[in-house]
């Protein structure tokens, strides 16, 4: 009796491909963390404990940022894609461009607000 490696349905194939992408992303994060651990003294002068804390904090921050961004995109692009006004591919492209621009252009103001600064924009 042999177990098939690939799923038989299209939906199963999509989940299989998503699992491989997730595994590749996690594997990449692990490789980056190991590389940073081996080179931490020569590059940043961090202790191994501080470096691992930084790696874990960056991973958690990236996970939270992806979830927040995915929620924002779903709220903004869902009606347009659902009505057929744009395709899913165009919605993803538009979201990538404008989410990145938002972080680049207004990221400093957001960080200033979060760290306890003035809640008004400095440009006003």
C-alpha cells in the first residue's frame, strides 16, 4: 500500500502548495536566525542572549504586521473583488504597493504616536 504524495483534488493541491510556501518561509527565517547567531559578535557586537531576543521579537513583529496588513487589505479590497470590479491579482498588486508606501511615508508618525509622543501630526 502506497500513500500518494500529492493530493487528488484541486483544493487539496492548493493547500499542499500553501503548506510548502509556509515551510519555505519558516525555513528561511530559521536560516537567517542561525546565520545571525553565528555572526553576531563580528557584526553587531550583541551577546547571544540579546541576539536571540532580537530574532524572536522580529519574527513576532513580522507575524503581527502580516496579520494586521491582511485584515486591512481584506476590509478595503473585499468589496471591489467581490463585486468583480477588479481581479484578485490586481487587488494584491494594489495592496502591496500602497501598504508599502503607507509604511514608508507615514511609519515615522505612527512610531512617534505609539512611543507616547504628540497624537497630532507634526505637519499640521
